[in-house]
C-alpha cells in the first residue's frame, strides 16, 4: 500500500480547552461549586492553595476564567477563522449535577453545552468532549470521600449517561478522563495533582498514602472502562478515548541501573492505559500493590468491565520529557514533574523541558505498545507574551509548535504511527491549571486579562494565529 507522505485527509486540526480554565460564570446557569472553584491563583514561585472556604483576600481564577461561558460564539468564530476541524472542550460535571448526587440533572447546564456544540457544528468543527477535566462537584469530595467511594463511580456513570444521551447525534468523540495518571501509588505526589484529580490534598491524607492513591487510581480506571461501554451502548457510532498526560523519562546515562530507573519511572504512567486497552487490570500492578500491603479486590463484575470497556483511541497530552532520578538524589533537586533538567534541552520559563523529538518518541512508543489510534490532545508552550504596538509577535511559540508538528509528521509518515489529530493547548489564553496564572499564556488568541484582575477580556489574534491558519490551510504541508 502506498504510504501518504503527509497528514491524512481527515486529520483533526484544532485545539483543546477545559471548562474550569476558561468558562468563568461559576455561579451561573445553576452550576454548583466544583473542586477548582476553591483553588487560588498562584505562580511559578508560589503554589496554588486549595482552601476549604472562600477566603476574601484570595483570588480564585476559575470564578471568572476568560468568560468563555458568555463569549463562546466569538471564540468559536475565531477558531473557525483559523480553520479548526476539531475542538476539545470539557463539560463541567457541576453544571450538570451541581452536587453530583441529585436525582435529576440541571437542564440549564445541558442546554448550555448543547448550544456550544451546535456552534461548533455550524462551523464544521468536530466536538471532542472530555467528561472530566478536574471538574468534580465539591460535594462529592466533602460528603462522599471522592473516588475512594465506589458510590462516586455510580454518580459519574449517571452523569455520563445523562450527557451522552442528551448530546446523542451531535458528538461522536468522547474522552472519559483527563490525566488521571498523575496519581500513582508509587510516586511521592504533590498536593496539586491529587487535588486537581480527586479534590484531595496529598499532604492531608491520613494513614497509608499509597493505599489511598492506589484506590483512587483503581476506582477511576474502573469508572473509565464502565463509561466506555456505556457510551458505546448509547450510540454505536461513538468513539471513546481517555487522555493521559505523559512525559517520557530518559535515563541519566547508560549505566544499566539508571536505564532501569528510567524504565520504572516511565512505566508507572502506563498501568491505567494497560488496564483500558488490554482488557484486564494489569497483574503486575495488583502484585506491586500487595507488596505494599494494599489488597484491592477485583470482583468478577470488575473483570467483565475491563474486558468490555476497552478504548477506541488514546489521547496523549505531551509537553515535555524528564530525566530519571538516581536513587540517592535529594528531593530538593526535583522539579514539578520530578527528575532533573536535561542538559541537551532548553526549558520554558516555567522549567518545562522543550523536546520535540520526545513527541515522536512517545507516539512511537505508545503506538507500538497498543496499536490504537492516537490523538494528540494537548501540546503547547506556556510563555509570557508582550503587547507591542497592539500586537503579539510570538515567534517563540511558532517555533515550538513548528518543531513539534514536524516531529509528529515524521512519526506519521516515516514511522507509520496512526495519529488522528493534533489539538494544541490552549488555542486561546486561559487560566493555567498548575499555577492558576493568566501570565502563563498558550494561545493563538490573546486575552486581555491580567493576574491583578485588570483587563477588558477583549480577544486579539497573535502572529501564531495566522501561522496556524496557514498550517491548516496547507494540511500541514507548510509548517
Ligand atoms: C495539562 C492539563 O496537564 O496541562 C491542562 O490537562 C493544563 O489542564 C495543561 O492547562 C498545561 O498546564 P498549565 O499548568 O501550564 O496550565
């Protein structure tokens, strides 16, 4: 068969955004409070805080976001102008079930998302819907113990059923979860990741922390496979994926012990993908958990769910690679995602290693492991943009994206990886998830909003807007 020398014709070109980072309107449309509504604004130097009550002297950036809730028409029009063929948005669970445990959904929330999706369809933009992007109703954490409680799986499935049924015929591509893999029992976790994923601060976990993480990880994985089956039952045309945030780990050097360390560190991110693609929860993980005194019962019903809930595609969020720790390395040396800096790579202002080849490596690695189509669901550069004479000349962003797209192209054309789309994060400036800042900007579209609360929220295309427009126009021929 003749191999196409470029991107497939039906390749998805577009971007990804998440409700809690862009919508704002946190008390409108019947929405309930969600976990990120209690996350304060931080910065690279000052970690976000997760407060129990809202504190008057603190800023909570999800409350206003970039006001996508009211401006979605304007924003989608600009995405359409760039030629997007897909947009990944998330649905905020707390707009559909404000507490999470109600009998009936909030119709206003369903209507809102239906209108947003109609707008996308109007411009022939394929909606790719994430059902959980760190947006859990806070009540499910405070009154039900979050994902530690199997009842929460049932609430999630009810929410999934409600949304997928309501949007039947409009949406084909569904993502069950975003980046649940950042909770791993074998890793010393930080508050930020356990909080954004499950609403729980790592430092406040009482008792066996590993066990708590293992149970959360198991229950979310189980919820993912059960949801996959359910989504396909509602409409057999539906395609179900789950999104993982993977940064490949390189060994420090060729010392065999360091190769092994690197393998182990990277492999930790894959047990949930194994579970969702191979039809069973991996035996190595069950045994590893037992080594730590953690005995998770996998019932016959669970086993059946793993068999029946395999993924149709894998979503990959790729930003950076890491270098494996060596066993005796001090923890102080570790960056946000662990490991030390790679001397061969430049870092972003937020310390994320810029590694385009890492994207080609990850695509190859994952495709050869599972043989499933892969969608790049996030990739982008968080940078400080400066307005000069009313314009943003973001050559650094263009350069970053160009290099990543070029490596992705090699993976598709030369390595024969089935990659079905590239969704850049976040095509419009929005609130950073890890730091809660506006200053860390990713967009093709500049949003006039600043961390001190000023700004009129107006939108402005950056130079990269026109560059991406051209990339899409030429189907990736001209990068
Ligand atoms: C991904 C998340 O991990 O990274 C996004 O899915 C997030 O929600 C993105 O925004 C970039 O991280 P940050 O902290 O720069 O916003």
